[in-house]
C-alpha cells in the first residue's frame, strides 16, 4: 500500500515537473465572481477576458498557448478568494493570477502573490492601497481616488457649495468618500453630512431621505455598479431630490453603462467622473463597442468592468509575447512597469513604473439622451491622472 | 421635525410590509403550534410571481398582486396537505428541521428558475414620483403601501372579528379540543388559515419587493424580521404582531436614519430587552 502511494506521489511529481518545464503553455488563473448575487459583475469581467482572447489569441508567438483556469470567489468573500488563489498556485501551478471584482478579495490574494512570486493583475477592484500590498501586483482598472478626488474640485467650481456623501460601507466606498471630501473641502466646499450604507440589498430610502432633509446642493454617492446603481437612482427619483434642486454626483459606478437602460429619465443630468464610457467618441472605443455588440448582442453595452479585464488581458499578452511564453515573475513585473497602450477603449493608458497602478484619462460625463437612449456623454477630459491617493500620501 | 416625519412615514410603510407578511405566521404558530420557519418562502414566491408577471408579460400591477395571492395560497394548500400535515404533533425539532429544509429547497429552485440576482422591480408610473401632502411631499409608492396596508388590515380584522369563519378560528386558537367537540372542523380551518396566511405573505412580498429585495436568499435573510414580529407580538393574535411590526418598522428606520453606523444592531438589542421583560411577547398568553 505504501509503495503504491509513494509511486503515485512520484508519478504526480514527474507530471508536475513535466508540465512546468513545458513552458510554452502559459497558465493564467482567474479569480472572479461567477455565482451569487454579484455574478452579473463577474460576467462583465469574463466578457472582457473572452473578447480579448477571441480577438488576439492569434497574436501569441508560435507554439505558445494560453490556458485560462477560472475559479469562483462567489462575491465579496476574502476567505473563498484566498482559497481559490491558493488552489490556483499550488495545484494548478498558474504563472499569472488575475481578476477580482472586489477589494477584500484582491487583498486576500496579495500575500499569496508575494509569497509564491506570481504576478497578479487586478482587473477591477478599485481601492487605492491594493497595489501597495504586494510588489507582484499591477492594476489595469482604476482607483476610486482617480475619479472622486478631481470630482470634488470640479463640484466647487460648478456652484456646489454644500454636499452630502452617501457611500456603500466597504473599501471602495470609504475611499470614494475620503477622496471626494478631500478634493471638495480643499477647494472650499462644505460637507453637511455623510452616511455609510450597508452593502447587501439595502433599502436606500432612509439614507436618501436623510440626505434630502439635510438640504445640500448635491449628494455625492457611491454604490457598486449594476442593480444597486439602479436602485439608488430610483430612490433618488422617488424621493424627489431632483425636484428639491439637489444634484446627484459621484464616480461612474453609479451610472454604469450596462444598467442605464433600466434607470430611465430620472438619471438625466447626473454628473459623474470616470475613466470609461461606452459612449466615448474614440476610434478604439467605437471598434471595441462594435465588437462587443457583435459578440454579446446589439442591446448590450460594455461597462467599465469589461474594459478593465480587456486591458488586463492586453497587459498579460504583452508580457507573454515579450518573454515568448517563458514567464519569469520578476521579469514580468519589469515588463509591466511603464507598459503603455494606445489601443485601449478608454484612451491612452500606462502602468505607472513606480506604483504599478494604472495611469489614465478621467472624463467628466453627464447623462444625456443620445439617439433616444440615455448615455454617459463625456464633456471634459483630465489627461493621464495618476492615483492621487499615492501622490498625496507618498505611497508606492 | 423634518427628521421625525421622515422616520414616521418610512417606518410606517416598512411596518405595513412586515405585518402583512408576518401575520399569517403568528396565526399558524398560535393555532397549531407549528413552527413554520419557511413562512418567508411564501412571501418570496409571491414576489417572484408578481414581478415576473409584470416584467415579462406586462400584466397590470393589481392583477399581478391578485394572481400572486391566489397562486401562492394554492401552492401552500398543496404543501400543507402533503407535507406539513405529516408533522402536526411532531416535536418542534422535527418541524424546524423540515421547514429549514424547505427554505433551502425553495431557495435552490428559484435560483435555478430566476438566477441569483435580485429581481428588478418596475412599478406602474401612476405609483412612482411624489405625492404632495401640502406641508411636504412623500414618495407616491410608499404612501400607497401605507394605504394598502391599512385596507388589508381592516379587511383582515373584520374577517376575524365579525365573520363566522373568524369566530371559529378564534375559538380554535383559544381551545382547540373544545372547538372540535362542538363540531368545528379544525383541520379544514387550519388549511384555510394556512392558505390565507401564505397568500397574505405573498401579497406582502409582492408589495414590498421594493423594500425587501426579491432574491434566492430572501427566506433566510428576512426570516429574522418575521420571527421578531411574532416573538415580540406574541402568538395567535392579530393586534400583537401589528404593534410589534410598528415598533420594528419605526425602530429600524430611526436607526438607519439617525445612527446608521449601528446598522440593525439597536433593533436586536431592543428585542432582547423586550423579551426579557415579557418573555411571551407584548400580547402573548403565558
């Protein structure tokens, strides 16, 4: 019996060595949300991954294959995300990790990336400090500070003197609140109240009513995109904040493109700051939207989550091609630092060589009707914004 | 003042939903002593039925509500006759295990049929927007909820206090053996009360889909609130759960409005205090 066991173990080890020495197959482990109430966001990421693979698989060097192994973290569950990351590293021997919709999940994987020296491409999670948690993390999505901090300054310049902040009670929400508050008060604005709202299926009415009763010029809100954004928008309309002369502003999550058609006219006039709008007038974006609609249906709009994953794949392809499929973790990180792309749907992007975080344009957008459909129409561009949180706090 | 009216208004709307959903649970628990933890399943099913009818088939709001009431009442009769009836008189542990199992099965079924996401609620345009009360305006739909809640409660109380069926029901709750010995068919009575309670839960689930999101975890997530209404109100009465729902609605809304950092913590604390003071609930019989 013992003999058999050790024989089996030995055979297994030989098999492992065999696969890892055959470096022409690059294994990419994706930790993403494929089930549970947040599966819709995970699906957005996966669409970005699939679309990029379909368009660019032919660009890989001859003989190099990319194998994608997907694992489900079931939502904002750091314990599950950690287990999935461990499995991918120790059992599947992936050379690159990527994914995570949620900040807590990215944070759970960060120490694994450091310990196992596996580069980890964050495709969505937006809390500023994530990239400081491991030298093997690079991010292709966004940080909450990139949008909410400049929005604070913009608000003051555009006649908003008093603001009420209402954010979902988790990492990105707290980040958005801090970023907006800093940008807003540094320019002379006044915060008249703030509230943290629960993350799972809340009834937004008491919170929005409180905001209305405080009588601000604007409510700055953040909720994770998707159905929550629609629920927030409806509550904003039902409680008559718009009629009371209160504006709604926030990062682009609250007007995420894929949900706009469910929001209706109440969303008109909402101003957000963000790095991506499906309505963006750039050739690369128009081609991207066209390809997306061809793949997933004419009524579908790509949201920012799709783009974060799509560009994440572009970065991964860059390192695979440059190393001809032989992935060395430290060399991979060197290749990612300073990586630039002009082909992104959101405009020019770069990975900051110092912080490994994304540098990109931020756009001020207003919800308007375009051809009878409501859309995030860009009206102002702030070029190549670095994460302000790291700039202000001297973090790397 | 502004804050107080806001809390009272939204608390009242929330209390109406809680009451309409939970009252059936109080009656069935009081009548048969059956611990039906799966009561929320009926509210969830009602929500799914009406939301689907409205979103997918364009059925008018009122008709969708009525259909969800009837459909769920019928389903509940079938379940009561085939499953629940086997466990009357069984130990509480068996009843709890059975109904918890039912929750899991129902959750898995709706996940299979409708997917994991909360259902989007599209209300009729006549019920969206604002209603101006003169001194200030309130959201139309919540005002409608409060009005609809009062109508339902009035109907229910008249039905239980003034009709023959109600008299039999009250008799059976008070003393089941005596009621049987004077010729009341308590089995039939219980089936009807069970169906009525489940139908009301379905109505509450449909009306409240905007407040308590309809998704596969519904029956577990909100069970605590339904049980709190019954525990604080006391078993087997109509008035008790109403007062309890009001307390819970006002308390929870005030807490979210005034001290959101605490979340729902205050409500649970209040319940513990209340039950220490009156272990059988505000209107319960010892």
